[in-house]
C-alpha cells in the first residue's frame, strides 16, 4: 500500500511497524496501558495535542517523557502554578547592557513535546498563553512571530476538577486538544511489576529512541493520503450535526474538532496497515476526541448525564454507512 510504505526506507520499517515500535518502546515504562499509549502516539502523529486528566501518581508524566524519548524529540516541562506568568512559558525579552538592545530568551515552549504539568492549577491568563502555539504552532512575543519546531505537541496533565486549587479550562482551550485521556490505575500484574522495578525510573532513564522527529513528520504527511470514502465523510458530518442538536448538549463539536478527528482516523487506519478508514476507526476515536469538546446542559447535568454518555448514545444511534 502506497500510504503504509510512504515512510519506509532501507533502514526504517513501514508506517504500522514504526508506529508499533514507538508504542512498544513507551510500554517499557508505562506498563499495562497499551490502548492509552496507542492513542497518545496517534495524537502525536496526527499533529494534535493531548490532555490527560487523572489522579496524581498514575504515570501521566512518565508517559510524556517516554513519548519524547521514543521519538528522539526535545522535551520541555512547565510546572503550572497559580503564580506562573505567560512569559514563563513563551519567553521574554531581556535588556542587554552591552548592545543596548532587548534580547529575546525563548521559553520552554520551544521544544518538540511540552509537558504542561497540572495545567489547571495556573490562572486562566497563563493557560491562554498556549492558545496561539497550539492552534498555529507559533509564538508571538513583543510583536515578533516565531515558528515552533515540528513536530510540536503539548501534553497537558490536570487533576480532576473537584481537587483543591484547580481552575477549569475554558471551552476555547479544551477545543485545542485533539484528545483527552485518562490513564487509570494499573492492573495487579502491572503494579507488581512496577514494585519489582522501583517504579520504572531506570527503564525511563535507559530508554533509547526508535525513530527521530523527521520520520514522525513523514508519518504525519503519509497519513494524509489515507482514503476516507464519501459515505464515511457523511457519517462524520452526521455525528457532528447530532452533537449540535442533541437535547442534552448545550454546545456541540466545532469544525476544528471534526478536522482533528479526521486526521486521527487516518493515522489510526495507517497504524493498522490500511490505506483506507472504516466506521470502526471513528467508533474507537469518537470518545477521546469529542467528549471533552461538548458541553452538557444544566438540566442534563442535574440528571447525572455526562458528555461521554451522550457521545456513546450518538455512536450507537447514528446510522453507519
């Protein structure tokens, strides 16, 4: 298949082979979470951003570090706190006495993979500093626009909103994240393995890249050639329309969400050695890509209805081509 072979060279495996190699490498650090790992890698190749919401200590940071190490990309980390300023993220200009000019000092955002740790502990002003970079892969500071490296991915972690000291992300920020995932507690076998290996810190420190950023870019470009049939595109449009008219939703998915889902579908199909997408690809990706982008109405919320419930209902009731 032309798409699957698009990233193949004499020294590199096919798209699916490289995708699996990245996932397996991360799996040496994050044990027993194969589905989460595959979705995270899919998010990277689809040129999206990832929001991970879960309780502390389940491996959110380890997943981000292992992903960056596996693709040989640069890694930056920002610990979001209430006193964090936008300039602490994007950089600032500093007066140079020798040259009598302002020199720009780039912030940690100039990296391939940025870990925005506990993003919902920072103020909304600082949270919004990421909006331009996530949407356009560039940073504007002091009237100058600077391009970010490619690939560029923000992996933001947040504690559940009921925890103390958290600020909910606004809809405009949530819509920039291609996927929202939860790692969850490990199973008994995986947790026993963690205990036997002191938490996997040694595995993370010794992790070696299985590819490089150039090949990740090649994978992203190759995935755009995966075929989406007209009926499948119509199915996507039907799902989007259903979210905008559903009785329990006050806010449906945006066109940006639909474009992101389409990119993810193509990557997911190519990762399974296919040059075409199927409705099953949409069913797998609908929850992580759409649920965080819709808003449940106040009445539905009082009834205990959540966004994931509505998305599951729409997947079950929307006619499949």
